[in-house]
């Protein structure tokens, strides 16, 4: 996770050095999430409210985009990525195929992608340990060829989208600032205002707004259907009146077609 105060993050000295396989089945303190860095457990700090809201907002926006585009991708939180033999990072948000997500869900032990399983995008939201995200993790994610790495930095009010990990110097990057629109390199029509990322609405508010908009659309559709039905009924009434008039004329010995 990106929200990590390095004064709080510490190696758990009560446990021995772990291999990657041992880490997958390690049972630590209840409700505590651990990363593994070169065999050492790192206890993750509790994220701030803004940090959590940014993560949930990004996850929801990714998911809505994938559904709208009919893409077999999902966004996940609290899922690890192996970056070295005995290192596992836990990005704040990651994007992967549905197939990989299902594989992670049914696998015993911690949910971690191994070297052969590549997320499409990883996102870190920075806090006081920004050097980890900008330097160390950037190098690790590039080393295992994660196609796209986002660094969302609320303190500096900027978002860095890193791409092309096979470049001679590692990732290239694009920088997005307040007032600009953020977009993914792999999905250029996935667009989010930077201001909205740093001041994200609650996901529940987004759902309520979508439901209200859906109800409005449904009401408009119902109004249009009712107008069409009224027009059909008026046309039918006119036809019946014309039929009755024609019948009355015939009864009077008058050819209605000659009138």
C-alpha cells in the first residue's frame, strides 16, 4: 500500500527471515497486512481516510470503464505482486485479467501474483515514504515488466504514469497535474480529472448519482412510450370515428367515397 509512514513501518523482528512460499502462508497479527522485502516482513501502516477514498474511487472507476468497454479486466485492492525472489509488494490498486483474479481467489494462502502472472496496471498512493514509491518500487515493478505503474501523490498534487518498462533506463513517464485530465497509456480513452482523483467523491454517492440518472432515463423512456401510446390511441379514435361516419352515410344511401 502507498500510505506508509516509514517511522512506523518496521521489520517484524519476532519472526525469522521468510522465503516467498513461507510468506504466502504466514499468519501474523490479526488484521495486519505485511509486505515481504528480501525475506523480511514489513508491517503496513493503517491508511488515512483520504488514501482509502482515493483507492476506492480509482477501483470503482476502473471497474466501470472495463464494464462499459466489455473488457475482461478487473481492479483489485490488497493483492500482492512478487517483484524479487523473496519480495512481495502490495500496491494500493492493481488491474488484471478476470482469469488471473479468479486464480488468485481460489489459491490457498495470501493473494499474490507470482513472476508468471502480470497485472496490467499497479497503482501506489504515496504518503511520507514517497521515496519507496518513486525509486525502489518503480525499479522493482519495471524489473518484472509491469506494463503501467501509477504514482498518485496527494502531497505533491501530481500523478505520474510510468510505462514502457523495457526502456534502457527503466520506465518512461507522463506527469498529470491539477486542472489536467489523467489517462492511461494502455487505455487512452480512460480519462479522469486529476482534481477529482485528489478530491474523490464517496463511491456510495457515485452509485446514488448513477441510480438517480438511471431513474431519470427510465422515466423519460416511459414518458416517450406513453406519448407514443397516446398518439396511437388518438389515431385509433379518429379511425373509429371515420368508420362510424362512413357507416351512417351508407345507411342513408350515400356513398362515403363519393363525399
